[in-house]
C-alpha cells in the first residue's frame, strides 16, 4: 500500500463521517427493482481509492425495529448494556446498542435454548422444546431463517429476557462493502456506489436490507453523517494500458466496470474494452445506459453485449451472450485480454466460470483438464479476476 493511501487518519476502526451528495434512482418507472446511484463526498478525509476498490459503510438499524424490540422487552432504551462480543470499555445505553452496534437479524439456536429455559407459558414451552429436538434440526434452521430477534420476542412473550441477556445473543453489526462505481482520475473527491435496495417479506413481516435502506431511506442528502472507509482490493485494472479488458457485470455487478472504463478513458489506455451487462428489462433496468452509449459512440467501449432476461420468452443471461460470442472472446483472451467478473457469487459467477471453461475448451481445442489448467494460469497471471458477493 502506498504512503499516500496510508496518509489518511481514517480507517475501518476510525471511519470518516462522509456526506451523501447525490441519491438517484437508476431504474425507470415500471421496474421490479430499486437500484440507486449514490455519490459520497470524500473532501477533507485524506482517503484515496483506485478503480476496483470498495467502500465500507457503517449503517444504523431502522428506528421502528429498535422501538418494537424495546416495547417487547418492556425497556426504556436507557438501560446500560455491555454485550460480550462488542468488548466495550464501558456499558452503553440499550437504544444505542440496538441502533448501531448489533445486528437485529440472524437469531441462533442458542437464543431458542435461552427462551426455552425462561418461558413460563406451557404452549410456548412445548413449541420451544419441539424446535430443540435432535430430529428437528432442519425444521429449526428453516424456522430461524424466516425470523429476526423481534419475531422471537413477539412469539414467546412469557420468556422474559433482560436487555443484557438479549444483546449477549446478538452479533456485531458489520459494515457493508460496496464496489466503487467511479474512478479517482475523474472523481478524486467523491466515490460513486451502485446499490440494489433490499426489501422483502418473511414470516408475514416486511424486512429490509439494513445498509441499503439506511442509504436510500434514512440518510438525508448533504446532512446525515455516514461513517465510511476505503477497502483496498486485489481487484484492479492491468498496469499495461495497451491490454484488452473483458468485463462481465450484470445488475449492480456493473459498478466497478463503470469505474474501470472511466479510468481507462481518463488515462488514455489504448486497449479495447468489452462489456457484458444483464438485468431484467432493457426499458427499465439498463443501469447507466447513457454512459455506455456515450462510450460506445466514442469508440471507448469497443463492444457492449447486453442480456435482458425477461424481454423474451426464453431467459437470456450474460453467460449466454458469452457463448454466442465464443470465437471472438477466445481471440481476445489469446491476444492477452484480462477477464473480469463482478456480482452474485451463488449463481451468476459460477455460470460465467462454466461458460468461460467451455469456450476455452471448445475454441482452443482443449480437453477439460487442459482447459481447467488454462483458467488456473489466467488466475495466476491476474488475467482472470472476480469481485463476487
């Protein structure tokens, strides 16, 4: 890490109180999604970043969720607590701990055991005992997956927990990392983020992504301090600007590639840029469409292949577009191109990896083990990089 990067007094342990200077919806009316573009001001922080890095954001829980937990506990919120996992130098008021120090989701078996030991109502005792049976392991997992701490307090009111007991069962509220969608060569004093706002329902309750809704709903543009830090990444552009770059980033996975193209254009890199982007509908979900069309028109993006999965009967994804362009893709890779993937680790990144292996095997005339070795070598040479989550 360079001396410049280390110059800032701000870090994960001492985050910078940034201000969000812009918040706008990227999806158009009629979209099933809520994806927002945020600009976060860095002026006065001494923080530096590169294209490929991430921004860490410390969020606060929804006040309504905190209030409901206090009500169910019969607490005022002023009670001093010192949860073991926080290792606090001194106790803090319960309300503050619930608001910004602990996660309100993800209850564990241990809490069920504690509730079972405290419940005084026979029906509640029976339900808790049933969940703890050895043969109920899968049932318990599914049950907990659908619930947050507030659900358990509501479902087992006879099991009276003290504020300290409850917070001792909770995990630390961790910062969320977002791939940076801007280049410091273009925006040295701000960082752009591309954030899918998470809202869903489980156990007949409305749930939200803690950090995504903190940024979208509770942060006032220009006023609310948002604690942030830069997380430096292995994920980055080739030092040699003559190298071609292939970028696969559906949905919010497009964020670092907007940064990459900004960076390459600003530095006068002569290597070609090929972007694969996918989402649900072209009309409503083409994130940063104006940017891509501009770069395409200027010849700064050589190729833009899009896959809008719901615009036709058969769903089409980025990996399908890769296969359609197998010969060209292989030609770029053979010519020394760098290959990047960003986005969903569970499905998309695996499917893209499989498609890449197949393309290398077919186009290169290689048996499966040799194709796998070729991909291993690409990774070793940092020519195949992934930023997946």
